[in-house]
C-alpha cells in the first residue's frame, strides 16, 4: 500500500505526453503530425485510462479502510519560510480522480468523431489532455499554494477551450467574459490564501485546521478578519462553480465545442469550486457565519438557475443553467454540513449532466446539415421537434438523463437530491421549501427541453424538403486561412419565415477551404442505420458509433452509480459504500456516520420528492405536449386560462416570468450598465482629465513661457540706463510691499 501511495504523484503527469508530443510535432514535423492527426486520440484515451485504473485502485483501498496519506517535499526553505509540494490521497481525492478520468475518457472518445472534421482537431486534443492533467493536479494538491497553481492552469485551459473558435466574435467575447469573471474570484482566493498564511504561517491543510481551531479556542485571532479570509476563499469557489452573483460566464461558455461543455459542466472547471469548499470544509465549519454564507449562496443559486432555465431556447444554455442550479444544491449541502450528500450529488450529477451534454451534441451534430452550421439554428429547440424516429438511441439516452436530473427513481440523481432535500428540512424550513419548489421547476424545464426536442412531428420548416442531396455535408471549420469561397446554393433557412438577424449564418454565406490532408480524412455525416450511403439525407440522422458508445456507457453510469449510496444490511447493521468510502473525511469533520435506516421515513420522503417531480413533468407535458402538430398545446392553455378568475393578471404574471427567464434575470444587463459602461465612463473621464487638465497645465506652462519670453525679448533695448531704472523700480516695489506687511 505504501508503495502505491508514494507513486501517486505521477497522476497529474500521465496525460501530459500528448500535448507535449503534439506541440513538438507541429513545430518540427507539422505535415506528418497533421497527416496522422486521428492517431492522437488513442494515446489521449489510453493515458487517461491508466490514471482511471490507478485512481480506482486508490478508491478501493480507501473503501477497505486505508488511512489518509500525504507525502510532501520541500521546494524552498528560507529562514522561517518553507514552501512544500506534494500529494494528498484521501476519499475526496479518489472521488474526484475517478470523476475526472471516467467522464474525460467518454468525452475524448466522443470527441474523436465529433471534432474529426474540424481543422483544430490536434489543438483540441492537446487542450483537452492538458485540461485533464491540470484538474488531476488540483485534486491531488496537498496545500493551498499548490491548489492555486493548478487552479490557474484549469482556468487557462477553460479559456482556451471556450474560445476554441476564436475567429467568431461571440466565442471570443465569451472567452473574455469567462476570464474577467473568474479573475474576480481568483483574486479573492489569492487574498484569502495570503490572509490565512499571515494568521497561521502555513499553507498545509492539516496545519491550517489545527492552528485556526487553536486560535479560536484561545481568542488568539480577530474573528472578523478570519471570517473575511474564509469568505475570500469562498469567492474563488463562487466564480469557478458559477454561483450567484458570478455565474454570468457559464451560459456564454457554451460557445465552445459541445464536448468541452460536457467536460466543464460535469467533472472539471465547475467541479473545482465544489472541490475547494469540500476540501476546506473543516476550516469553514469552525469559522463563524461561513457555513451560513455558503448555504445562502447555494439556495439563491438553486432557485435562480432553475428560473433562468425555464424559457431558454438554446438547448446548451438551458443545460448550463441547469448545471448552475444543481451545483447550487451541492453548495447548499456543503453549507448545511452535509458532506456526504454534497459529494454524492456531485457524483450523480456529473454523469447525468455529461450524458445530457453529449446527447445534446449528438442532436446538434445531426441537425447541422439540415439547418446550417450556425449555433443559433442547430441549437435552437424551437426549430426541433419530432426527432424520435430519426435519432432513437440519442433520444433514449437523453430521456434517461432527463429523468435522472428530475429525480425519478431508481436513477442516479434521485438518491442524492432526495438526501439533500431531507437534510434541508432539518437545517431550515425556508431553505427546504425553496429547494423542493426548485425540484419541481427542474422537472418542468428538463421535460420541456425533452418535449420540444424529440416529441411531436418534424418541425414545419423541414416538411417542405424531402429527397436527397448529391453532395455530402461536412462540418467545415472556420479555421481556414487561404481565402473564402462563396456557396452558390442557398441555405435551407433562407426560405424560412425568420427575421434578418436570425437568417444570418455563422460565417455568412462563405466557408473556408481546408487543405487536402484534412479533406482526405473526412467522411460525410451518415447514420449508422438508415442512411449509410454515399448521399446524405436532408433529415436528421443518428450519430456515429463512437459517439453512441460514449452515450451508452454514460447511460449505464447514470442508471447504476446512485446505488453506491443505497444502504445495505450486513451483519445486523446498515451501511453503504459511499459512507464507508468517506469515513476518514467524515471523522475529520467530527461527524459520525449514521448506520441506521428507517425505511418508513425513507419511503415517505421519496414519495414526497417524486410527487413534486411528477407534478413538474405533468405541467410541462400539459403545456408543451404536441397536439395537432402545433408547437404548444394552445387549446389546453387557453381553456386553462379561461377558468382563471383574473385573466389579465395571469397573463402579466406569465409574461413577467417568461421575460425574467429569457433575459437571464436582467443580471447581465445590470452588469453591462453598472460595471461595463460604468468602468468605460470612468475611463473616459480619466482620459479627459489626463488629456485636457494634466496635459493642459503642462502645455499651458510651456505656452506661457513662450509668450513671456517673447515679451521680455522686446523689453531689452540694449540701454544700461533702462536696465538700472527697471532694477531700482522692482527693488523699490519690493521694499514698499515688505514694509507694508511688516507694519500690518
């Protein structure tokens, strides 16, 4: 065991050979590297699989009762200052390592086909491998400085991937927005780390916990300053995990490729903030008011994310707000001190959300040849519908992920969300009511998404187009630099009844040519069943085998991963694998695992939570179930509205809710008005003062000196008598003025 733990330091370095080899290959032998670009997917998956096996072995050892292991070595020593690096292996590390590697492997396999037609294929896999390596380094870090280093590396990789198609202005803006927003959190995290070091003189976790606890018991530290430092640490987690009010970057991050969205939302960037709070929870527990702040931010994020997802049309943005809301549940559980429930929901949500995002990518992949390659069209749920018979496997996977996130048993998220709801009743009835209400909203907007995408008939925009097209569709990247070529054939959307802005394709009517090496490796988008021929159907089609493989594996994980938290009877006592796995951490938090199980209480709570989810699904089915090939069941809505006592008031309420959700709660507009325009206005004022006032004074002195010199030039006439007269005149005036002030 000791031998295995000592070599755990290699975990973050195993995926690094791929980005290094790709970078060296592109510098030294670019042609050969590009020709063999599809080869790089295999080492990426293989190396991450090695890390997954190693992490699984560590997890099994933790379940079997192995103690927490930490190994450090000194990096620099100077007088009283010592900076150490190392690795920490505990249940939290093993959980996060398994999440990162399993989701990462599925995303890499999926991406091999999804990105195969993109010229940035090599760069994509280099970024992905470095992203995984950075996140693995973060979760194995043994101190705050080491965490901060990998924290910044994770952020850097996320910015590169969000802005992967940076020639698109909207993607470049999204990248900048994520960067600026996370700068706020990262600066707060850095200040919190430095403040804690000033108090304790250490960056190591165990030293921090023990020293702070000792100082609080002996009144050796200012509680206000300590609370401020803890709050600054939490600010870093708020930005990284997209919690209110620093959540605004997350929906815009959908401008990156869909596999990136799956990785960011499931197991890497947004999970980093949850990991940091979970790692520092023993510290937050002993600092006054910190847990209250965490739970308050969590419950606000839970409700806000759910309400903002209600009316979104973009399928990926709707899932992004769903991620925000579900991470709010996890943060709420951490604030309540429910360490086990929080990590349980982090696990179940990661697999369910990865399934949903990869499923949405499969939908987008199948829709792009029909509607064009603009995200405004291929991701717009209003332009979908009736996809069931065209993408049955994707539909099954997406439905399963939807039911899991809604909290329907026996799928994964039911077990974890039900536990959080139960704990919330013990913590605060108000928080519990909000959490239960949001559970109903979650079921509503998730089933709304499912119904708009898959149910009903094929959207009316596509019904006028049948038959097949001679040329194959390709997912052409916008990365070409050899010029442009006008597409003569009009886009299918040019005939649709849409406004001018909505008809504008992503790259107008031009596409960038790609070189022959890339074109030779391209294959047309064809389904694996009905459309496997040389021509491409004008109807949506199922994705390729490698993409479906990732979906099916995630279906299995979503179906069965929740069972690790189900208690089993063994030798007269109840236990579950997750509690046994987390027992060292639970003991560290001074909490005892509850091994008893009251089946009556469990069934009562389960019936209550499932009833809430079922009600949300029923309302979504009532409003969005296709009838008579319409987008919504308007007849049912109108008949329902007629029985409302005050119909005008009801209409106003519906409009307010819709506008609130569709306009992102007006939070982005508020930030734009107050921060962006405010800072720009302040910069303009500063520029005016600099150019007109400061430069004006300097330039004025110069101009005055010039005119005074010109005037003095004409005073000098070359007569000594005139000079003596002026001198005596000035002396006399000086004496008179001096005498006046002296006498006064």
